[in-house]
């Protein structure tokens, strides 16, 4: 080998060794460990559960995230009431015994909670670290002064969700989000200590401004420099910048650095191409990297215009969003990234591009996913300020905690490119009260001090000019909840102001249940003094039932489409959620508002949005084709990419229909006869799509399909298995409610089961489920060992089915 090459090779090796050393030191400099495993839990009365010496060997072992309410029994007598999901609350204690290496003695150790519902007290080795009443806020405690380095430590958490009702929807109870143990050096970037903005963006170049807060906890002044590198999505450094050496002040002071870095020809973040960069900041003292910190970056610019509406990267578009609560259906409130990702995938496939985190700060994973998948987020802070509906909700804590909670939310979330609107409150009763003139500006100032790159709104159910929140001048976007009929007069009411539909629609549907005739809108209650009564507490899925304050899906979308200044909408809701079972109460225990049911099965109206909001060719016909002979059945079709649809019954044409004007569906009234209903959509005479529905016979067999057959062996990943009850010819039996039993062998467990029925009181945490309108769901969760998973479904009198999954 020629000497030059040898020396190059040597040099390369040396560089590699140096890199490895630097890297391994860099890793030591900040460590963030998943702290979810190996907790003990007790829901019985515990005295002094914080004492380090307490014997907790008899407590239940579990891994976080954990929601104890979802494991309980539904009862109308639970203090949460059906509005809160009818599940039990209580006081729960969590403890974890852990060791911290002696080698960390000169470092700082913190515990980060992403969210605990609610009123949590935390102790380390018997020392009380603090109390946080807000069940949705993320918080950190420092453990350093109280730790036994090299020895045993006990962290204890008391969670008090006993005093209810404290929520208008299902909250869940417990340490339901992730927990992290963070170790840093004494000079390190502070908690949520970076702030990225992109003050100038063009196709040619973007200026990325990074503000970095370095905290010095050492006893002396320290000299350090900062180096920041921007990595593109392929992991290549595209630009870098740094600071001149700076000297920190004395102990416990924060040093602010501001660095501008230029990115040439930036890939812009958009809802269709959510391109993400990564910003890696190193704090260097002498030759040592004392801290390495990563901040997400999406380069985009957006604008709300009073007349033209919303634009992203200079292109006009509408925010087509949904509101969602935080529960994950049968999994309860316990955060699971895959479950959340599945929800977002289902919404994305519908054409949805926006999420409102109603009505509280979300799990951080939601924002990571929205960054990655291309959703525009309205990040909401509060459902109440100083009073609202529930006797024991956050209003009890608002005065003392709102500043801290709101600051923490903004600091945590302001680097996410997906977040484009802050909301300081939902349907705050004080919009009718002069106190809003004081509180709204105060909240808006808290937000603006920490982030002035995003507009602030509030979700108002009184859009009239008498509204004191709007009157206060604190909000940038006038947010309307409902009142679609008043959109047209927005500019005469609020000249020059910018509009956002913070909450819309409120259609009510049960998946798979239909009432004829379909072409009259039913307002619930049909009369205020009369309850809404239907067999099985069902609501017809023809998009023709709505509460008095909302509109149907079609009616709302027709208005939204009409005016450019209507910058965007957030439909109530994307998914059904636990609690608030409008228009019923007990025995119903979950909502009917979702475009998708609680199990994740789309209702028919999902396809109306898909036909309008995506480029995908759509032809969806419904209802099912099992009726009494001679009944007049309305057949609806949602379609796009076609000029007409022809419907055939048993081969005989029932005529061609076309949408006219602002129609969003077409309809045939058909005298039922069993057989095959076939729809054909055509454009310029050419067939675009064909759909068939057959009259189903008796239930004969089970069909299983998994959304993913290969899952990660990480103890968290999920496979969602759809269970269908079919007749002997393979048609879904629309009224099938067979009880299906599940068996699982191998490296996974059944995490929960569901069928989307808002009235079922069966536990979600068992291995059986009745089908509901022919469908059920089993959620399988990987263990930590890789291997094969055999899943079987059986039901009396039906041919069983099995699936083989793999975890790796
Ligand atoms: C809204 C409210 C939501 C939900 C919805 C039901 O007024 O903001 O939280 O209650 O009504 O339609």
C-alpha cells in the first residue's frame, strides 16, 4: 500500500477513534432514559406511600404509561358520571425503586413527567418534590440533592383523581404518559432551553434563528462555546453555526445565546411533504462537549389573511382539521405512539390535515407525529378559566396555576413546525363577563412573551360582538365554535379581522345503523322536552342527526367551501371518544360525534370527506343491503372524479344520478329486494369505479385482518386486528353481534378489545368481544422478546380464523 494512502487511512482511523470518543462522551453528557418500566402500583388506601422504607412488595407490578380507570367497571354511579366516561377514579400510588450510578455524582439528575392525571404529588427518598394539579401538563423535578448515588432510591407518586366530576369527557387516571430520567452535566442546556424560529424563508434560502439557554450549576464561572449543526432528513449536515466563547455567570444563572444559521435551498415543511431537519447543539467547554441537545426543525412560513384565508409557504389552502380528545378508545388515556399514529393515518387517508388538541396540551408524541406526518396543530391550553361546568374541574386551580401551566405548554411545544395556532381556551363562560377583559390579554401576553410567531385564538361559542374575549383585542384569530349560519356576516361584524372555525359540525352517528327516510334533518332533541329515543341508543348514520348547536357534516362543509376567508375548520370530532354520549346518557358511555368510531372503523361520512378532501378516486355506497322486502330504502353515494353514477339492483338499472349545485351526495329511493346492489361511476362515459353490496346470509365465519403483521418487539408496539363476521359467501353480516373469543400464544398479549358500540359495558381489557354491526377489534401488544404470535378467533357456530404475526 503506498505510504500516502496508509497515512490517510491512519488519519481516517484516528478521526474515527476521536469521533467515537467524542461521541461516547457526548452521550454521557446528557442521557435521557425511558423510565416507564418496573413501577409498583396501589389503588387501595395507602398511608404515607412516600416513605422510602415502606414495603411495596405486595403492590401490583406494571410498566407505564398506565390508566387505571380504563381497567374499571362502567357504572352510572361512578362519580365521573357518563359525561366523564362512567369509569372509576380514586387515589392511586406509584413507586419505583432504582439505582443511580456512583459515576453520575457530579452530574444533575431530573425526572420528567409528560402528564399525570391529575393532582400529582411526587417524592424522592421521602422528600416532597412538588404538586401539579393540571392533568395534561408536562413537568420536571430535579432529584440530584436527594439521591443516593451508587445506591437505592425510591420515587413515589400520589395521583388524586378521586374528586369528580372534574372533566366534561373521559380523562383517565394515573401516570398515563411517559416518564423520563434525564442526566446532564452542570453546564447544560436548560429544560426546554432552545427556541427555533425561521424569520426569513424563501425558496433560495432560510434564516434559522436559534436561541439557546445554557444553565450553569457549577460553583464557578465557566467558559463555553456553542456549536449548532443542522442535519437534513438524510442525516447530512447542511449548515452550521456557533457562538464565540462566552462566560457563564455564577451558579444557577442562565446564559442566552442567539445564533443565526442560513440554510440554502431549504426543503419546506408542508402538509403533503412534511420535511424535517434536525438541529443538534453542542455546548463545548475547553475541548469537551459538555452537552448535546437536539431540536426538531421544519422550515415553513404561513399566514392568515382576513380576506384570502390561510396560506402555507405562499400557497392558499384551507385547514381541514378535526378536534380530538386524548383517549385512545379501548386503550384508555394511556399514551401509545402506535395507537396515536394509527388514528392520524386514518385521518390522513380521509384528507384531514389539521388537529385541534381539544381542550388541553397534548402528549408530546402527538406533536412529534404531526411534525412527521404533516398536520397543522391548534394547540389548546384550557377548557375553563375561573369557572365552568364541572364542580371540581381545573377552575379550582386556574388562579394559582394558569401562568405556570401556560408557560410550560408554550416552552415545550414552540419548536414544533406543526403547531401553527395557540388557543387560550374553549367555550370559556367568561366570554360573557368583563373578567375576560382582564384574563384574555393576560393569557395572550404570557404566550406572546414566549412565542410571537403564531397567532392566538380562543374557541368562542358566542361569536357576537358582545363577547368580551373578542372585545378584549387579545386574540389574533377570531375563533368561532359552530354558528355556521353566521359565517357570511363575519366581516360586517368584525371588519378586517381574521377568521378560524375553531370547532364545527357536531354530526351524530352510530356506525352501521340507518333510519329511513334519510333526507330529513333531525335535530336532537327533536323537542327540548322530549328525549331522543332509538332502539339500542343508536343514531342514524345518514349524516342527518345533529344537536341544536351544531350542523350536519355536509351543511358545514358546504359553507366552509364557499368563502375564501374561512381559513380552516376543526370538526367535532375525528374519532369517537369516551364520555359525553350526546344525544343520550346512560347506558351510553361514549360519544357519537366521531367521523370514525371508537374502535377506529370509519362511519360512512368519512368517505364524503375523502371524496372532497383527497385526490383519491372515491365511490362509497351505503347502507347495507339487508332489509324487509318492499321497504323503501335510501341508497346514498359519495363519489368524485366522475360525472355520474348509475345504480343497478340485481342487474336492473335504477337510473343515473349526478351531483348538481353544491351537492355532496346523490340518493336513490329503492324498493328493497334481496340481491346485489351495484354502483358504477363514470367520467366521459368511461368507468371510474364499481362498488357492490350483497344481501348477506346468516353468519358463517370469521375473517381476521391485521393492520401490521410485523411489529417491533419493544413491549409497546401494537397490531390492530379487525374481526369481521361473514356469511358463507364472504359478505359482512350487517347486524351480526356474535360473541368472539380470542386466544393468543407467543410473544404478545391482547392489550384491549372493542367494537365501536357506545353502549357496551363490557370491559375493554378482556379476550372476548361481541361484534357490533358485523365488526370487532382486538389490539395485540408486543412483548419484549422477538418471536411468533399466533392469534385465533372463535365463536359458537362460526368457522374460526387465525393469524400469524411476528415481532422483531
Ligand atoms: C362543544 C364543546 C365540546 C363538546 C361539543 C359537543 O360546545 O366545545 O367540548 O362538548 O360541544 O358537541
